[in-house]
């Protein structure tokens, strides 16, 4: 049975060192970027406490409103655990919950049971549908948020009437409480609700947006007046910043996934980066279509091409591939000269008998087999000797 040998590949696979050489620039850039991010975060961690933090002087912090309240005799205390927030519920205390949506359903139920009937005021900042129905029964969040920022009070709540227009907007709410104050409406839905407790003097305030508490927005519209009136009705203010490390947030049925805990801005930012990467890939991708022949601007001599390819083989130390290419090309040229089809030029049982019959004085068939189908040379000298022998064999076959 005739076995045809396939033509060897003349390309070389990149080595690990070559891959590292090509990728080390990108890897170095990524390492520098991560290092810079860590350094910046470390440097700024002492001065930054995050958004809605009364200790933070950042634009999104709330230190300004805390200092204004202190001037009016209201002391502000920051807590980060649910137990501290529950213990702080009292008739002389205002409890502000900065991130209600970070609480699990079980935490929300515990917090609701603690503030019910306490006689104090509770302020929830921008609770969504995940939390508002448990924290304030009878109140639901509308799926569509308000795009308006400056809104008029349009209600009878004295604090809103004195403050006038304010930067609210955000989440909009509906309620079934008949005695609730529905203020700052956007498209007929309130962005500020005040729901009084059924017993006692306590109440619950729901803000649709945190803008009136930000340092950068406090001096705009009636934001300062509204914030001071809502948070300064009691002598004590407890500012609850929910933390994901709170032990009360243990695993429970129905707890949200990691993606649910991420702010929406991170998700939108990731989507934008994905779209940008896809557009960049389309921009840099090769255009598909038929090959178009193009005349070279200069003529390259065949000897230069051979020399350049030989240098590549030498640089990669690919003597085996160079020897295989020399032998394959020699067999392809010799086959028609001795009456063997080119399709069988790489089959020893077809080519060698024809060569032996044509060359009566070139030694035995074993030497021809070693020359045309033998193992790769062990060093550069052996490779040069192989090239000389193949050249001599082809000259002899062509000799008339």
C-alpha cells in the first residue's frame, strides 16, 4: 500500500520566551495601572468616606449639613451596623438610613419592627422597590424615575412650604396612607413622602433622591432649609450607613446576588466599556472579501527571499524544518525527471526505485533513502552538507 508523506510545515510556533517578549509591554501597563489605583485609593482613603457620609467633605459627602445641624444643637452620630441603628430608635432621635437597598429583606424587617412605635423620625434616602415596601408598608416605588431636579413642594407640609423648590426627583412613590404628605411631585407622583405613625408622634420620611444632602448641592434652591428641617426636628441624629460586612446580613433565602449589590453606575459603565471594545474590534478588524492582486512597488530577488527565510530558520534554531523543506523541494523536482508523478514524489517506495534505476553509480538505495527521507541534521555543518548533497544529486539526475 502506498503511503504519501505530507508536506511539512515551514512555519515555527512561538516559544514561551517570544510570547512573553510580545506581551510584556501590555502586562507592565496593566500592573502599573493597578498599582496606581491602589496607591491613589490608599492616599485618599483617609480624607474620603464616601457618598452621603457626614464625615466626608467630598462633593458627594454630607459634612456640611452635619456641621449646620451641630450649630443648631443637633449632634450627629454615624453607625454602620443594624444593631446600632435599632438601639438608636427613640422619641428624641432622627434615624437616617443612607442606603436602604443595601439591606437584606430580613434586615429590613428587623429595622421596621424597631422603628415602629418608637416615636422618633426615620428618614430613608432613595429606597427602591427592593426595600421601600418592607420599610414603609403601604408605599410603593414607581419603576420609572424622575428626570427632574428642581421641583416645587405642592403640598401642605410646613417644612416643604418654608423650603420652597428643592433638588429632589429620582425615585417616585405612591402610597395608600390617606394622612401622608405627598410633596415635590413629578408627573403627579411624589418624590418626598411623610408618613405619620398611627400611634405616637413619630413619622417616616421617604426621599426620592439624596441631592439635598450633598455638600455640592446644599447651597442651591431650598436644599439646606429642607435638609435642616427634616433632620433637625430631634436633638439627636443617628446616621446609618449600611455595610456589606455587617454580621446581620447573613445568608438567607431570597438574598440578592452580587450583581444586585453593585450600584447601577458600575453595571452601565461595564456595558459602555464592552460596547467600546466591540467597536474598536470592528474598527481594527480585517475587512473580509476576495483577494486583490497588487503589483509590488519593487522587485525582490529570489536570493534575498531565500536568505531572509534562512535567517529566520537560523534564529529559531529550526534545522529540522529547514532540512525538511530542502528535502521536500528536492523530491518534488526530481520526481518528474525520473518518471514519477508529483503526487507520489514523497512516497519512498515510488521515488527511490526510479532514482536507483536512473542512477547506476550513485550507491545503494539505503543511501538515497537517508539522503531524501533521513533524520534531521544535528548541527549547522550537517545541514550545509545535506544541502550540498541534495544539490549534487539533482545535478546528476539532470545530467544527460
